């Protein structure tokens, strides 16, 4: 599990580092006001960026079990852990009928 967490941290750090550059290059590439040569050059610069800086590599994971399936956006827990916390009364103000 430690390897998965370390890998996830590394990916998120790489994405954060190149996020602004990728956004600028994509906006130039999609803007039709620029000439075709400039847009083509931005396409080549985008292809030179490492593929590990793509946002599609990020997957939300449960904080407790590192499971990425059945993840709830309401909290950073998987559905099973979320239900256990609610049944135990650890989450204040939450009852089963809220979702």
C-alpha cells in the first residue's frame, strides 16, 4: 500500500508541476485566432511533454483502504468505510437516509 500511495503522490506532484504549461499550450492550440504555424508548434510542444503529466492518470482513492472502487465524492472514503463510520457514530450529523 505504501508503494501505491508513493506512486500516487509522485503522479499528483508531476501533474501539478506541468498543469499550467499544458493548459496554456492547449488553449493556444485550440484558438483559431493564431496562425497555423504557431498552433502546429504548440502541438509538437504538447507531444513532447511527458505522458505522466496528464490529468487522466489521477484516480480518487479511499483514505483508509486505498481502494479506488466504490469511492464517494461526499467524503474521501469508500462506500463501505463510510457506512461503518456512520454506524459507529463517528461522523456527526450523518444518517443513512442522506444518500
